[in-house]
C-alpha cells in the first residue's frame, strides 16, 4: 500500500495525539472537509514556502510543426476500446482513445502497477482503472471531491520512484509553475514509468488556468524534467473549441465536431494527409502526451 510522505522534507507521516504529523520536521497536517462531506488529509502545506532549483540552458529548440510525423502511434492504433461517451456515462471520466491505448498497454505489462491520478476531479479515472484490473490507484487533487489526499502538484507527498504511471488529464494549464510540476512528476515516477497528460491550448482562460500549451511547449517541459516524449496528439479541434469558448456555442458542440471532421477531411483531400496532420497539431484545442522516464543504465 502506498503511503504519502511529508511534502516539505519527505519525512515519514505518523499519528501524534490524533493528528497526522511529519516525524522529522513536526509539521502537522489537518483534515479538510470536501464538498461531498468526506474528510481527507490536507498535504498542500498552504502558505509554506519551498525553495526549488531549476537548471536550464538557453537557447532551447522546441518541437517544430514539421516534426510531428513521428507521432500518432496511439491515434492510429487498431484496438478494441469503449467509446469516450460510454466511459463518461459509466465512470464520469473523459479519457480519449490515446489514453486508453497506453493504459491498456501498461495493464498488459503490469496489472499491479502503481498509478497516481493527479488532478482526479470526481474520481472517475480511478473508477475506470479499477474496473479494468488496476489494483493500486491513488487519486489526489488540490480540492476536488474525488481526492484521497489534497496535494500541491509542485511538491508531491510521495517518495521518489513510487509510481509506474502518473495520469493527469485536463490539468496542465492549471499548474502555476509547470516546470516545477513536471520535475515533481518525474521524481515520483519509477525508471521506465509513464506520464499520460493533457492540457488546453485554444480553450478560454478558465478557473485558475495559468498556461495554455503548444506541442513545442510540452516537448520542452518533458525534456526539462528528464522525460522522453513518446507520443503526442491533438484533442478537440479549433472549430468546436473556438465555437464553445469564444462564441458561447457549447450547446451546438455536436454540430461543431461534425464541421471539424468535414474541415479535416477537406484539408486531407486537397493537401494530403501529412498536411492535415500538421494542421491539427498547429490548431488543436488541447493536446495529450505520453512521456517516459528513461530506464536506468
């Protein structure tokens, strides 16, 4: 069973007079009531500063639009999987085909894999993962009702090399320092472990979203954290995204998806499949990625 550690110094958490505290720094962690009435351990360390060192060089060379030909393994894969609509109805999650593909690959390789669902929302991802055989899934969030622990993605309360998979969907734009968050994700991943993540590009500024990402930016984030970008894919297209977020036409989403499909088909016919693919990467409403922490040498 995976147990959290102190997010400040990595110390062991112990019970002291009915409270949870760090054995080494003596920080006491309270329990917080969520919207659904559950009480969970708050490991966010609100208002507690942390010093982090980031090392980088300039200039960097981000991924260019003409370099996307190597991506598409999951998008083009022919494998049986439930539809996104069915999964959303049953489990309350919006996992795309590409996520399902890599989750299925990991399940075949290691059904007992340790999984961190970071930014779990209502907990739908965990429900789905457990339904297909994963037995060791931890759901965490900053404040959502599905969380087992409240955490800050920039100082995760877990030991290095804990997880085989970190799954974080529709969250990247909410990291207030994505370089630090990716560094933390890499730290808690095992060598050979996988990151499956997604974030917005064309969506409107929403909630506490801070950064919206291009494929080039996602590539830089992975490299900065020592992760190898294995695959990348665009989410919903620019037509439904702009229609919903700029024009307020969300109720016509089904129509805008059909228009997007027609646009993509037309570009493919007129300019070729490669040109259509590059256009999708230039204008996707969101992007998903699969990255891997290298095996030990």
